[in-house]
């Protein structure tokens, strides 16, 4: 039996979906204010001075603190059904289908939110490891639940969820430096759909 690990944004999709989801899920006035207040952080990120982890945490706090979980879940379902299909990479879908036809265990390992990824993965019968948002009494706190599922956290969660010694061959697919630890778990590694040497 083999294990296939796929990053989502930029690997299965043609682009990062975090901005598009925020555009849909955050109230317009809050979104407009956030673009102004968080602009220095975003500029710092684009210039390489601020990490993606810090920027995402700040955006999530500003965008979702105090929002009912049910509202976010509704946005997640809508996003999975309407926004994701047009941006899926045909090559990725073909590769996922190939793995499933071989009887491989296929897992999306992503920093993106379970709010919409769980709908997409359920539709495609794929297992999921990803970032989640914290909530209390049905209201979002504006924080991630645990660590964001990026960098070394991707590999850590995979090793926690799966006994890698049970798999004959492990494949991993990613597209940014946040996927490098995930790729390091694999016998066959694909970076931006080009195979790289172990």
C-alpha cells in the first residue's frame, strides 16, 4: 500500500485560495478596514520581512473574531461548491485519480481551513489534515486551533496520524517552501509538478 500526500493551495489549485475565501467570508466593512489596518503587515510579507504564519494569524484574528461558527461553515460550503471547481488543476485531479485507482491512501495536507476543505475532500473521498479555527460556544475566537498546518507542522501531523512504516512507497506534492518538510517524508517528491531527487 502507498501513501500520497498533497498540498492544496497552488498544488491542487492553480493559485492560493486564502485571499478568495477571506473576500467571501469576511463582512465587507470589516474586510475594507482590515485592508487598511493590516496593510503594513502584508507589505512586510511581500518584501520577505514578515512570515506567512504571522500574517495569516493577524488576518484571521481581525476577520473572524466574534463571528458565529455557523456563518463560517455556510461560507465554507458555498466556497467549496462554487469557488474551488474553476481553479482545480487538471493535472492534480488526474494524479489523485491515478493514486486512488492504485488503492493508495490519498491525503490533503494543507494550511488552509477545514471550513471548506472538509467539504471538498468528502466529495472526492480524500482524507484531510489541515488548519482549523478555534471557537467557543459556537463563536470564533479569531485564533487558530493549535498551530497552523504549515512547514514542520505538516510533517508532524502526518507522522502523528499515519504509521509511515506501513507504506511501501510515499509520494508528496507541494509548491512552496512551506511544503518542504512534507516533501522530505516521501520516496517520490514533486515540487511544482516536477519530480525532485530525494
